[in-house]
């Protein structure tokens, strides 16, 4: 629907600019090294790969302004021609209520407009047409969160200048809530946080601010609504022997990197490459950890081995198709330096080690370096893909590893999980 809310009210109101820079904070309660895992399960997903009744596709007319809604070629497109500045929005037509305490809502948006301030985003905790939250991005590279209450816009953040935003590309906007605190993310980077308790529960929607006298196009896609999840019981059929119960398929997992200890437990089958890697540069307690997240679409088992968080795909035997994430602190000059240093040390602890290929790459938008290796350990052959990246003086290694016979079947999926890796900023 199109509501006569003059967008110029909140565009003009947010004149104070806050530039958010990437600063890694000390350990927080969420990064205590306790080994806890936050699990978020999908309660709604929409990629518009097919027609759906969840979202309006009827043309709308309001005060000589027109919006054409359509679903085609895998996107939800709004073509807008307004005679005045108005906020257009559509509410999800499904029996989905946003959880009260812990949730994540997200969508991608592309804005095609000649107006620098043209903005769009997501509505959440919608109580009615006059009470909701709005998280938005604008073509000129700013983001903000607002509450709409009885005809008045209430800024919840200042205008946040974005450093990871492309005005002519598709960008993702996300809001998550935990412990009464909302996080605003753009392209999976946290850019702001705020607290507000005026709305809870309610519905989800999409929104776009139309500009008088201009033809504008807003393209939405890949909507996610998530709630706090739990680990399924052994009755679910997931393998849990010697490990934490596996989260449900489609979970987004935010593991806390554990302390450097094995707690006296024996090395589990398939974990030997991880155990050997742990002996090279163990993480010591004097350093702060950094939160990260990955997205997994398949059932898996989670293990903790020293400095490594390990995710093994349940469809394979233990150790056949796994991904391990390490964190290091040091004085390496770049990702290539730490890659070659650790690969050199690793080669001394295994047999028949060789680097099959290495090259510069990117991970979470940051410069990275990747080395593909082969090696034997205790008479078993393995292959691994090791990607290193650096955020200030913190280095991450994302290591895909497994048996050669499983590589063909698991390579694409492990690559997709690796590419979903992203850092949380404070």
C-alpha cells in the first residue's frame, strides 16, 4: 500500500552524520569463549523464483501517483511515478509474526533513481499502518533506523555513512534483535545498534520512499525472517556422537571461538588435521576474540577442537567433508604471509604435503589468500582449501578439508559455506 507519509520529514530530520568505522572490541559476554552457539532458524524465506500470493502484485494509484508491482526473473519489482514524496510499503501476506525477543529480518534491495536521497528497506514489528519500525538505505550511501508513531518519525540512529555500499548494485539490509538490543547491518556488516521497546511482535514488510516528479524502480529479493532456534534431539536423526547436537537445516550459526584446550577429550575421527593445525599457533587467552557468522543450509555436526570450530556435513562420514575456522593474532604483513607461514609449519607435521594451487582471493569483502593442498596423515589422504584473511591485527583461516573421494560431492557446498563467512563489528 502507499501511505501519505512525507518522506522529506525524516530525510531532513537526520542531519547529523555518524561515520561508523570498523573497530574490533574487547571480548564481550557473547565472545566469552564459553563454547556456546547461537542458532537461528528460518521461519520464512522468499527468493521470488516463482509467483507467490505473499506479496501484492496489483497496481496502486494514490493522488495521481502510480506504483506497478511485479514478480519476474526472480525479483519483486516496484515501478514508482509519484506526484509527491510518499512512502510506499507492502506487508507480508502470510501468517508470520516476528518473534518478541530474538529475531533476524533481512532483504536485498536495489534502488534505480536519479534522486540521491531515494531510500528503501524493511519494515518490522508492524502493529498497524501508523506504528512500526523502518530500517533503510539510501542511494547516497547512508543507513538509518526509525520508528513511526502516530504520524511522527522518531530517529533511532543517526544517518550512518556506509563504507561497504554500492548505489548501483544490490545491497542487503538486516535487523537483528537479542537482549533488547537491535543491530542494523548492511551487506552483513554491523553499522549501528540501538535500543527501543515501543513495539514487539507484529508483521514484516518492505518499503520505498518515492520522490515527486521522478520515475523510480525498487527491486527487492531474498527475504529472510529468522527466530531463535534449538539443537534438535537425537531423535531427529542427526548424528550426535561425540559432539554437540546438530542444528536444524537452514540455520545461521554464530559460533564463539572456544578456548585453546581439548578438555581431556580424545581426538575424534576425522579431526586429526584440525588437531595438528592447532599446535602451530595456539590461541592464547590474552587476546580478544571476534564474532563471526556463517550460513549453513545442510545438516551438520559441530565440534570444538582447541582453537578450531569445526563443522562436518552429516551426509558424509566423519572427516570426509568438514570446514574448520581458526583465529590468530600476530604480526604478519598480509594474508599471503600468514598463509605461507602456517602452510610451511603444517607441512612439517604431515606427510607428502604439496600446494596444488595458490592465489589472491577475497573473503567477506576483504583481501584474502587461498592455498589448495594435499597431504597424508596417519596413512589417510586429505585435500584442503585454506583461505586466510586479515581484519586489523586479527587473522582468520577458513579451512575446507576432507578425503579426496568426497571432494567432488562436497566441494561446491563447502565453497558456498566459506563464502558466507562474515565478521561482526563493534
